[in-house]
C-alpha cells in the first residue's frame, strides 16, 4: 500500500472501537515484531541487547513527561524511540525515532505487513493495537538505547502494557474516560497503576490521597520501590510554559535517573529548552495560545497558567470540546479567564455541538450573574458567540484586543495548527 491507502486502512479499523485487553496485542507483537524492542523476561545468557523502556501513564501531563524524557536523553547522546497519542496534524507524529517523525514509507510498509498478517484474525486488532505494533516494529529495527511509551487509555489493559518496562511512571491522576476506567478516583488509579510490574521501580507525580493509596498498594503488591516526586524543577529554564511543567520536568528527570541511564546536568539543561511538544500552552504568536486541555483538571491548570503569564488580562476564548467529555467542568474552569467565548464548528464528528456548549455557558453565566460563579467571582460573565468555522472564529478573535486562547481538545488544537501552518488537515482522529 502507498501511504495514503495505508492510513485509510488503519482508520477503517475505528469500526472495531476501543477494546481494552492484552491478548490481541501480545499475539500481534509476537508475530510481527519479535525483535529487540519487544522485551520479555529473558535468560541471563541472552545475547541480544534491548533498549530500556520507560512506560508512562496518568490523566494529565503524561505526554509532556514523555517528551521531556525523550529530549533529555537525546541531549545526553542516547538514541530514543517515542510513542505518544493522539497526534495533532499528522499521524507520523505518534512515532518518533531519535526526535524525527517516522517516514511515510515506513508507515506504509509497516501497515502493509500488519494488514496482511491480521487479515483473517477474529477478533481483529483495533486502531490503537495496530498503531502500537507499528511503533514497536519501527523501534525494534532502529538500534535504540531507550524507548518511551505513553499509554493510550488507562494502563492495566492498554496495549502498551504488553511490553516489559524498566521504569513505570504515573503522572497526575484525575477524572477522565470514566466509561472505561471507572467513576471514582480509586477506580481510575487502579487502572493507571496497572502498569506497575513486579520489581520494576515506580516514579509518581504528587497524587490525591485516594490515588496515592492505590499506587502504594499496587507497588507493595509487586515488590516495586516507589518514589513520589513532590519537588519542582527550577535549576534551569523549561521551554514548556507553566509551573506544572516544572513538576513534570522533575518527574521526567527522576525517571531517567531511576532507569540508571547516565545523565549530566548539561544534558538536562539542553533537553528541557529544546522540547518539541506543541499545543501545551504553545505561544503561536505573542497574543495567541494553543492548548490541548480536555478535562476539568487540565482546564483548571490551564487557567492557572494563563494567570501566571497574562496576570489579570482576560482571553478571547476559542473553544471546541469532544462530546464525551465533562463539558460543564471544562467550561466552568475557563469562564473566569474569558472575556468572550467563540464556539466554532470543527471537523471532528465527535465534537460537541456549539449550541450545546452555548447552553452550558448560559447556565454558568446565569449563576455568575446571580453572584454564584464557580469561584464566587462577581466580575462579570463572558459573551458567547457561535462561529461557522475555525477560520471565522480566528478572524473575529483577531479583531478583538484581548489575547487569544484556543483550547478544549488536542484534536481541535491539531485542526487549528494545521490551518495556521497552511497544511492539509489530518484524518479524523480516534478516541486514543
């Protein structure tokens, strides 16, 4: 298959939905990429060296931590493989070898081989299982020192959990994907902590009490040493903005150190100022911010970061959210930093209708006018408008004096980045 046809086949697999479990991915990895990256407990005399694997789960910040680990280790001179999701503009962003997105030829060749392999499988592998297998196949052929894997959803039954890791990393846990992971923080933490493997050290960001209890219990059950990283990193600049990214940096550094990889201070400094990780409070220009916050906890952090950077100046907010998210929680978190809100129609079929979001804001504004806003703030409510497209929303926002905040979904952030860069829009994104 050529690249375009290969991606069309891959996206057709979305019809199989999300199926959490490890049986299919283990079979797929055993048959298509049994090389250097597919780590299994091996005899002591095994002659094939394998890269170290750092596996990262969590609700918010896991992608940033993965990108930081990758950047720091490349600055140290290690060859790295980085697997993340979702992508923003091009599918190839999900799989990077030594900082570079993989080529269209590698995607086409790898997907052709996998398609031929699984043609008659029942159950058929899902989009994310095939994407994971493609990444590990590429990594197994790339002579790497380190592989960094970000989970898709959860951890315990996520396809990435089929790989034996050297370090398990858990970033901040909060509410998201309740339909898959559970309705309580403890239930969600149980799924995230499922990446902890016997004897494998664990690095965790600070957690709420219920989540911390679950992580400690799982680590004890597995005989795995666990370290909660409570400090933030302040020794040198971090290119990703916000105080929370300094916390992520401390987690990333601890993970590399626990993996027993040589690391000098100069590599940390170089790595943290050269991270390529768009849509995380990304300053597109001096008055336009793009951020992929897509749950209430991330939206609250985004609002805090906005205040760090812009003080009391409010935003012209351009917002699009996927319909399965906590719409009210996200809108409440962003209302207090917004002077006006633009709700564009976007490409994703999964997006909440602008009219639905407008009703949510109307309800919040009703409370706000009554003096009962989420933070008890009586300072006025944002105006709400619906735009026919992203382009129209951008034009309206640019005509207003306030700085612009574009957020609500990584899928939306990717659509905006594609438009701003003048690049073709990506295929419709899947849930993972």
